[in-house]
C-alpha cells in the first residue's frame, strides 16, 4: 500500500490523475445521454426522488447510466483516490502522518458501494424498494462527506506546507 501512495505522490502521476478526474467530472459525465440528474451527485435522495429520477431517464437513460456506473464511475474513484492519496502523502508534514494518505481509500470504497447500489436500482427498475433506495442514498451521502473531508485534508496539508516553505524560505534568506 505504501508503494501505491508513494507512486501516486509523484508529480507526473498527480498531474495525470488530476486531469483524468477533471475530464471525467467536467466533460464525460455531463455529456452522458441519461436524461436527468445523476443520483450520484445528489446529497442524498428519498424513495420518491429516486423513482422519479429513474423514470425520467427512460429505458435508454437507465441503460446508459448503469453502463457508466459499472465502467466510467468505477474508473473515477480509482483516479480521484490516487490523486488525493498521492497529494496527502506528498504534503504530509511528518512521516508519522503518512497513514492519512489512506483516508481517500475509504471515500473510494464508499463510492464503489454506491455504484453497486445505483446499478441494482437501475437494472431492477421499477421493482425498487424503499430500503434499497435508503441504502443507496446513505452511500451517496457518506461518499460525499468522505470526499469533502479528504479534499479539506488535502487543502489543509497544502496550506501548512506552503506556510512552512515560506517561513523556511524567509529564514534562509535572512541567514
């Protein structure tokens, strides 16, 4: 696992995973012909909202959404987890905090669990239970919180590293 985060923290890998994440989020997913808002991007949803969304997708939209969840939305957690894990590892203030780089993996696991639930709902429609929607919504909400926490951690570590460099740079110049 350590080799993975060390590799992910290399500049070319950070750049590639950031670009891949942005391309998927900004260009690919919005262009999918689904016919409605993806359940994955909502901050949670009720049974009525999920059923209405799946109905609005239509047969083709549900098929495309299910396909993209199994393929593209499996690739997305791989690239954003690699980016965040590498970023956190690279900017950790001490070696003892290297395990913080494993936190994005939890977000990725939640995202993959969410994908499974969404695919089961899409392929099972209209036979979708309120319990199934509740589980899927919980994974969606949990993934959102986990990704937000990891982004906050990454930004905080980057800010701490910047302050540290500025302070050391100022001291080095004064000496």
